[in-house]
C-alpha cells in the first residue's frame, strides 16, 4: 500500500513536471499494455515477462487490476474459489497437499514462507509464474494469469493462520475471517466474477 502511495505521488509529481514543461514530444513506449507491477523470479530476481506462456486470461478486469495494483479481486469470491479449488487440485495439490498443508512441497496454508514475498499475492503470482527451486517449476505454460489469480484466491482461502498476517484481506475481510475448515462445499453454480471453467 505504501508503495502504491509513493507511486501515486511520483505519478502526480511527474504529471506536474510534464505539465510545466513545453516539450510535447513525450512518446509513450510502444508495445504491450502498461504494467504497474514488475514481477520478478522468486529465486533469481530476474524480471518475468507476463506475456509468456499459456494464452488467454490476460484481459479480464481482475488481471488488469492485478497487473496495475497488485490487488487480487478474486479473493473471497465464491465463483473464483470454486474454479481455484479445481485448478489447485490439478496443478498443485499433488506436491503441496490437498489442503495446502504441505507434502513434497512446503505448506501454503500457514503464515510461514520460505520466501517472505509470498505473503503478498504478487509474490505468490511470481512464484507460480516463474517457479522457485527444484521441483517447483514454472507454471506459466499450463496456467494463464487469470487462472493463477483464481488459484491464489483458493490458497488464501485455505489459510489457517492468524488474521493479522493475512495481508491479502481487506480490513473488512479480516473481521469476517475464519480459518479454513475441511468439508466446505462451494456450489457449482456459485455467482461471482469467474465463469465456470471450460473442460
Ligand atoms: C512437482 C511438485 C510441485 C508442484 C506440482 C507444485 N509445487 Fe510449489 N513447491 C514445490 C517445492 C519442492 C517447493 C520448494 C521450492 C523452494 O523452496 O524453492 C515449492 C514451493 C512453492 C512455493 C513457495 C512457498 C514458500 O514457503 O515460500 C509456493 C508459493 C508454491 N510452491 C506454490 C505452488 C503452486 C500454486 C502450485 C500449483 C500451480 C505449485 N506450487 C505446484 C513443489 C511443487
């Protein structure tokens, strides 16, 4: 949040500077959409190119907002959780456990992270997109960014740690937070931002 504020200040400062100069030929760089967030490989720090990998899932309002602000609008959205549960089961649970409790890979449902950047959804996205060490390979070939946001929402939903560390939740969501309990069923026709997955 602090970073966003600084960025906004910078942007407005720049705006002022630009407005007060007479040079008009200030061309925007050509190419892909402007990205507010720079994603970096969790281990090497190398910049990730979010255009790479599985096609699609880059023009949804949620992905656009996420690339701009780092905020995942799918958090707590039932329709996205329904999809995220199924995507997580296919792509992640074999190594991380059905409830993300940890298996071959570490648990993702508590407040301990090997890479503290994963406390933030942007970090989780980068780890999924670009991979980490060993068996944790990049998943951008089999998941597009929109699907990754749905998985992130599901991983956050499985969280059982203290609410104070759940920085992905808004203050309101924190108040309503209860640790995940096994046995919950999300209806197949749950309404929200995510359409049912195509199989
Ligand atoms: C083939 C097994 C395997 C699969 C599949 C797999 N992971 Fe991993 N994952 C690992 C291993 C092993 C590590 C530890 C790597 C390290 O420490 O660098 C890891 C690490 C991670 C971490 C870092 C956790 C921390 O404490 O910082 C995250 C986040 C993660 N995986 C998410 C996912 C997600 C999301 C998926 C599904 C899209 C997935 N993984 C699929 C094996 C796997």
